[in-house]
C-alpha cells in the first residue's frame, strides 16, 4: 500500500512538472479576470475618473456662480441706465442725477 502511494505521488509530481514545463515552453496569452479576453478591471482608473469628476463638478459650480454674478451685474447696470429717477449704481459707487 505504501509503495502504491509513493508511486501515485511520483506520477502526480512528474505530471505537474511536465505541465509546468509545457506552459513555460508554449506560453499562452493570459486571460483577464473573468476569462473574457480583453476585459480588465483596473481600480486605479476608477480612482482617476473620480478625481476628474469631482474637479469637473467644482468647475461647473464655479461657472454657474460666475454666470449668476454676471447676470446680477448686468441687471443692476441696466436698471441704472434705463431709469430716469435717482439711482445708486453698483459699479460706479455714486449717485446718478436724472438727466
């Protein structure tokens, strides 16, 4: 019985070494995580996309704030120039007299 176990162990070892040798001699391209060829999960790309998204979101918020400020300045300056009564201009910082 002991000789049989030693024989099976030797056969398994020789088979494993032969398979390892064949994979070294005839290499195959490695499959991705799920074995579907070119599909690869790279967590660093998701982290990079997250940084890009947050920077784009903050840029959008700043752009909206700038737009709203521009609209507010335009509306306040247009009421100063179109009204004939006394007006306090935000941009000039002085009182315009009616003309």
